């Protein structure tokens, strides 16, 4: 997610809780029109898939436009208490170039709060994140992450060591792996990375 802030192609969503809709937008900073596929998956907070779909799009150079509107009124009525998660992906040439997540929960009535917040969702305190570490060239490592339940704002650290990461503070959807490249500041073995790797998410900030 962190690396997506300045991505030349980005998918995003705008929720309207009162209407039960989500507008999906694609923004392009590229200098030419690019073909792609926008995909969406709606899940509950346990990660159960409730709705999914996709649409072929052509993102014109230096534009931002709405490409789809999801009507989720019926689902929001069914899952109002615990909320919904709308996972968005944008693919070009078969590769995911942008991911985003829309929180869809009824907001807690408070002054000046009119939109959903992650803390309003009844997230599992045990998302069940699993990692697989493999070595790459140049002293780098690939870390593949999966989870049994939705994990919000996942971040990685090495205990007692600095490291450069290709991405950090991202979301994990069950069934959708995310791979992060890590370059430790010191020479390390795969075993050492596995032993010193720390993976945390939003629920860890509640403890």
C-alpha cells in the first residue's frame, strides 16, 4: 500500500454508506492510454467472499475517472453490524499494479464522523498470517505473505536490524498472496531472516 501512493496507475474507491454504493476510480499519470482489468471482491470481516467481479478498462493518459459503481445496499443490510470489506485490484499485462481497500461499515454516531473507520469493524484478533522466505540475488529476500482472515495494515520488521522493503503497510485478503522484497542492511541467511522477521497488523495496536 505504501508504495501505491505515488504509483503511475492507481485504483481507488469512494463509499457512500447512506446509499450503499462504492464508486471505483482509476487514475493514470502515464503519458499513453493503457489497457487493464479492474477487479473487485467483497468480503465480510472473516474473509468470506460475498461478491466479486471485473471489468476491462482503458485508462487514458493523465486522467482520473469512474469506471464502475457497485450497489451493495442489500449486502450492507445483511452485514450492517460487522461491516464489509471491498478489495480492489488493477491489473495490466497480467500483473497487479495497484491494490486498494474500501471499508464499508456503519459509522459509530459521533459529531464530525460521517464515514466508516477501521476501528468500527469487528476484525479477528488472530488473522493467521503465514510467511514464506526465499533468497534472491544481491542479498535480497522475497517474503510471500498469506492470511486466513483479513489483516489490515500489515507491516514487516527485522528484530534488531534495519532493512529496505519494496512495500510496507498493506492489507492481506484471504486467498490473495502479497510478496514483499526485503534487503537487510547486514548479510543474513534465510534462516536468520525467518527467525528475526516480525509481522504485525492493525490488531496488534489494540493489544
